[in-house]
C-alpha cells in the first residue's frame, strides 16, 4: 500500500511539470518576438509596401479632359474643330468569364455595324483572355455608339473621345493640315501649333472609403485650356482661289497648280491653295503626292516674272533710268559661245517696252551693266535662298546659288529667271515687296493684331521711287500685252512667266506657266501669284494659262475686301459707254 502511494506522489513532482511550462512560455515568447520583429520590419525598414497596398485600395485619380482647340480664319470661320465621339473597347477577361462570345448574333451585329470581319473581331478577344483593355474601334459616330449600347454585350464598353473635323474639306487642307487618330497634329498648322492646340488635362487625386465616397482630396491639378489659332486666311478668298485653280488645272490638263494671295501692307497670306488637293476628313487611299503643300515646297524656274527685279536692280544702282532707251539689235548676242536672243529683232526699246515685250536681250544688257556682286546681292536681298517667314513645316528656301564665279551667260539668263528656282510663296513675297514701296516684310499665315510682333524686321530693299516706276511699267504690261489679266474697274499690273522644266542634263519638254500681279496700281492692296505646272494642251504660256486665273481671283478678292474701284478705270468705262451711246445715236 505504501509503495502505491509513493508512485502516485512521484508523478506530481514539480520538476517534471516545469519544463513543459517553460517550453510553452518559450514558444509564446518566440511568437511575440517574431510579431514584434515583423512589425518593426514593416513599419521601419519597409513601410512603403503597405502604403502602396493601401493606396491601391483607396487612392483614386480622376481626369478632366480638354478638347483640342479650334483653327479659324481671320473672320472666325471654323477651319478645324473637335466633335464628340465614342471609342469602343473590350474587357477580354470579363468576356471570357461571362461566356459572352456565345452571344453569336450580338457579335455578328457588332461586326456589321463596325464594318469588321467577325472572326478577326473575336480573335482579338480570344488571343488575350486575361487582358483588361483592348481597342475594338476608335472614334465611332454617336448613332453607332447608341446601337452598340443596346446590344448589351458583357465586356464591351464605350469611352468618350473627340474627333477632328474639317468643315472646309479640300479647300484649306494644305494650310490647315490634319491630326492622327490620337489627335496629334502631323501636317500643316495642326502640326506647327500642336502644343498650343492640345492644352493639358486636369487631374484630381483623392482618397475614398470602402463605399466609394470621397473622404480626402489630396491634390488638384487644373486643366490647361488649349488655345484657338486664328489664321490670316480669308476663307471667302480661299474658296474662290481654289475653285478657279481647280478649274484651270482641269481645263489645261495640268499636273498641278498653286495660288497665293497676300496683303501687301501686313504680309498676311489671305489665300494659299493647291490642286490637286485632298479631303482631310477621309484620307483613305489618297495618293501621297496630294498631301504636298506645293505652294511652299515645290520650286520652279520663275521665267520672265524676274524681269521686274532685274529692272529694279538697274534703277537702284543707277545704270538706267525710267526713260532710258536700250538697243537690242540685232535681236541676239553670244556670250561665251552661248546665244541669248529675242524671238525677233525689236531694235531700240524703252525700259517699259522691255517689260511689255518681255525682251531677254533688254534685261540681259541691264544685268551685265550692273556689277555681278550687286546683281546677285539684290536677288538674295529679296528673299531667294531663304524661307518667307511663315514658319510652315516643309517650306523650301528655293535654289539660288551662292558661288564666287558666274559667267556672263549665267548672269544674263538669271536676269530673265533661268538658273534659279523658287517657290510660289517666294514669288509672292517679291511682288509684295515691289507693291509696298520696296520694303521686304515676312509673310505670315497667322492673323496680325495690334499687339503682334515679328522676329524678322522689315527691310528696305528698293527705293520708293524705283518701285513706283516699275509699278507703272507693270500696268503697261497688262494693258498692252496681257489683256487676259485685266480686272474690270481696277488698274492692274503684273508680269507673265513661262519656264521650261529642268531634267537631268538640261531641259525637257514640259512647261510651267506663271503670272504675278498687283492691284490696284494707284494704291496697292493685294498680290496674287498663279502657277500652272505642266499644262498638257497646246496652251502653256503664263499669259494663256495663269493670267485668266489671276484676273478672276484678283477681281473676287478686291470685291470681297470692298476695295473701291480705280478712278482712272471708272472714267475709262464711262467714256467707252458714252462713245458707244453716241455711235448708237
């Protein structure tokens, strides 16, 4: 009995129970130490991870989108605007989870309204089953968006965007340009002023609770509104110029053509058109050459339109006066073995007659009587070999060689527009300089305001007296030689040009017809330059193909701008009417 009691007492010895207590205590202590270490690690060493996790659950950013700014003409007429559209996108993960692809009739309807192949459409979803965003169709019309909404396909959503629209279509396409699918300007004014037109979207960072309510606004970044760009273009004149040019290019079976209209006081370009053109609202399958702004990029030998410049150089230097007589007999001469000639021997000619009859002999003799450096300097001073100041992307500076050695024959041919190549806008700038009294000013496609400033300062190139004398000569050219350029009711001056297109090794068989003119002569307001490139019929000279276009464009532009008729022309019309009435009596 005593042994049994002894064994029971041995089972409850304190030493045996203690080790278990300490073991449990150690385990619990280790757990607490581990938790403390983990907490210290998270809070002290790597706190950003938890913050990030928390932000993912509660931090949100909402954006305030801004539409692209508008482009308008000088009178506020819309040339480029943004219109609201919808973009269709898919959530492939949701589509796959809800087995939305089984709705075959709905997908068929979706593919038909979007004009897409149904297999290609569904494959875009199947190929990326775990993605959360896939574009289906960018920028669809609101009516199509409403139809898609009614289809109610799980995982198919709409997002509001804007699309660029050009109300004037092909008329102003080359000057305005266009944007890509993401509304980024890639051509014309859209590209040149892309940053100003785009603006910047606004953002608001806030924290929300579990129910989605805003509980804290952390940061607000205001939207930067885009700017509207006001062009110097007068859409009324632009439309008339394009209509006349397009008709002429078609009638004369020409390859292309350009018209430039400038305000001689400000250098503002009131119209700049090319044919062929394109519709910026639908550019599918458009040939690349149609996108080219030929008025600023294509260069031509200007031909006889340079003869007024040669005469101005002679007048400025003093080797001739307005009443000087030059003997062009026998109608030809040789310079270094090369022949310079007129169609016939015109004998002695006044300076005015040299322009009226477009005498190569006359201008060659004037050019050779002026020091070479002075002659070349004047050609550079009027802006050849540099851009016109428009800032348009793609503008060519032309071809005007700056070399130390020039033969007499090369100087002679330069005097009548051979051996150099310029753009239509450079030609317009030259005649703008003549029209405003010999002061060269930069051209611009942006409307000028009283606060406008120009990086390029006006520069006097010719004297006021010399330009006035040449203006009178140009009026004689129109009245006596190029009646097709006359404008009823206005005194007009101008000069034709006919250039032979250069090819490798010389000249080919294609021509370019030009006319540059000014009106009204007594108080100049406008310059109009017309270029008809490679006319395909029997008519190819500037006076035949370009002068009639000039007449119609100039007449319309003067009337649109309410320029009063010339007094001299009005009196002549009245006199003719009285004579006709007298003869009838």
